[in-house]
């Protein structure tokens, strides 16, 4: 018997929640983490239709990329789709788990690595690596210091030093909850600081090379086909071949500067606004392929991560196309 929390553990081993952005709401949103998993349904958006599909297919755990709830809900009466999803999930004993910007921010088995694979990119790297080491200084009671030292060491803290009741050390940001928990349990006074240390496997966006340079128009046709898009919004072509490609699933406009700095010929992302397209300024091509389209392979990615580890229950990819955007071409 596999519990919901065991599936969560595996997902969070790949993408620790500490890597999520501050506005995010990754984690178990509805449901009981002790419940037995009967089946898993993966999706980008846990819409009402997806919850109905879960009920119909006997899946009691929905694993979504986008959290259905971002902000506090004061009343849950079913007056909008978010509230209706929550009510339906609870009434049918369905758990909803979201793995969002933490999955965007990991290189291995992350959202962007999968897009890079879909495009056949080689020598891929994170576009904007995140600072991931943190440091701390803590003061505790003399009699607790030695035990706290051992606990922190066992938790994976590095550069750990103890002098009397003072301890200092460094840890990967993914360990922060654990480290803070240990410091609190020892009633330590502590301060935590960022350390300038860029990870190569954690951060936003991705860039890499095509095995062979392609003409711009040929590349756009290839992009359309590989990413299954009906239509690409892009800035003016530059008359250069495409070799270096930068990308970010979802709304990645904030990475344009890094894409230009890496000398990418094209930046593939979504959710671009009219005025932001001007920022390409002949330095790069911006290609907006749509938010759903850019992240659609995350549905298979999530199913792969779970079925690679567990074989006791069925793992399905949703058959519902949850894209709220339709095109009339
Ligand atoms: Zn997204």
C-alpha cells in the first residue's frame, strides 16, 4: 500500500519545495496525506473536468503543475471554478497536489529540461541559476550545543563549526525547513544569510544548442511541429541562422536579458505582452508559443516521475485539454 505522502516524497526529492518562488503555493492543496493511493492523474491544471475524469477513472490523487489555489479562501460556496473544484475533490475523497515553480527551477527532470528534449537541444544549461547555499549563525545553551551540532551535521549542514554555545554552518536551500526546525527545537537564536554561490542545477529557464544551425523559418516550422502549436507569435526575423536556443515554460519574459547575454538566437516562452515584444530590439527573436503549449509535456513528465518509482497503482495523463486559450486561425 502506497500513501499519498510517499508519492509526494518522491516528487519533492526531484523538486524540493524550497526551490519554489515566494508567490507560489506548491504542495498538498486538498486531501489526506495518509490516504492510500488508488490511482494518479497528472495534469497542468486541476479543473473541474479533470476532477471528474479522476472520479471516472478511479484516481484519488491528482498531481497538477499549477496550484488551483494561490491565495487564502475565506468562503467555499462554489461560486467560482476554484471553489467548485475543492468541493468536488473533498466530496469524492480526491487529493490535489501541485508541483509548480519548484519543478520549473530544477534542471534534472524539470519542466524546461523536458522542453529542451522535445526540441532536441544539446549542451543544455540553466539560464538563470539560483543562489542555493545559505549560511547561519546560531547561539544556544551551552549544554545543548554539542547535541545540536550532531543533529545539524546529520541533517547535511556543511562548513559546520561549534565554539561553546555558538554554531555556524552552511546548507543547501532545500534543507532550510529541516535546519530551521532543529535550531528552533534547540531554542537557538539564529540568523540565516544568503551566500553568493550559484548552483548549476537549480534556477530558471534553460539554454542549449541545436545540433545543427537552422534557417529561421525552418526553425519556426520545426518549433510549431515539435511543440504542437497552432500558431507562434514572434518578433521580426533577423536573417541569422538559429543555433543557440533559450527557453522557459510558462511566463518567462523576466529572462529575456539573460537569454540575450547568453547570445541565444531565439527565446521561446509564453505570456508576452505587446510592449515587451519591443525589448527584443533586434538582439534576439522572441517566440511566444502559448503557456499551455509550452508546458504541455510536463503532464507526461509528472507521470514518468511517478511511474518510474511506483508500480502499485495506475498513473494516467489527463485526456482533458485544459488550455483556456483557443485560437481561430
Ligand atoms: Zn505554467
